[in-house]
């Protein structure tokens, strides 16, 4: 017999991997504010773009004011003006679509933690040796080591969202530690190989 549900408690249903993913997201203290900041930045960019585009539409509507009571023959009489107005609205719509695409493209290539643009693209994989190295992908990294973004180089069978892999912050520490070790080794080699003075 299953225990009774307490008010507000959700039963644990779904595949184990989904439950583990949800549990990891909720237990991690930094995951929720980070994602909220990421999406708040995205929403702010959308609001700014929408305000600018609405102001532009308001200016367009001011140039071509609508008549209060147009005569029945108005479409034939004002055909050139209506055509120009339609072309301008088409341009405005294309500007809206381009702004939305630019905002999404910019947002996808930002760090999920610090919101800086991801840098240092590295191409991995090869079509010639897919079994050994996988499909061609481009990996971007956060300059502060928060994570990496792996995106497919070529979209053949539909759109796949890039994969974000968060790092625990030890990436740059590991790199700097290995660099210090190599500096110590090269420094010891230079000290022993120097000329002798008596």
C-alpha cells in the first residue's frame, strides 16, 4: 500500500534519469539563480528590442495615418500609397524577425553563469573518422572557466540545440597548475645546463 500524499507533495513518477536530473537541479544551490539570470538577460533584450520596434511601427503609422471614413473606391484611388505602405510593413516585419534571430543567436553563445560571450572556438571531430572522433563539432569555452558549449558544425538532420557543460571552477586551476609544473621542469633544466663559473 502506497503512503498517502501530503498536500503539496508530488509523487515520484517518471524514469529514474528524469528524477535524478530534477533532483540534481533542485539540490544545486547555484543552478537556479544562474539560469534565472541567464533568462532574465534574454527577456531584457527582448523587451528592449520590442520597445524599439514598436516605436518604429508607431512612427510608420504616423507617416501613413488611416482615414476615419474611407470612400468605397479608396483602394483603387490610393493603390500606390497602399503598395508603399505594405512594402514598408514588410520591411518592418523582416527587421523584427532579424532582431529576434540576432538576439537568440547571441544568447545561445553566452556563458550561462557570467553572461559573457563564449570564446576560443575549437573544431573537434571529423567526417572521415567519425567512429574515432565523432561528428564535427565546435566547442566554445567561457573565458572564466564556467563551462563549455558544444555545437554541431553542420545541421543535417534537423536543429540540435548546443550542449552546455558546466565546470566546477577548477578548469583554470588545473590549467595553471600544469603550466606551473612545466615551468618548474623547464626552469630546473635551464639551471642545470647553465655554464659553470669558478
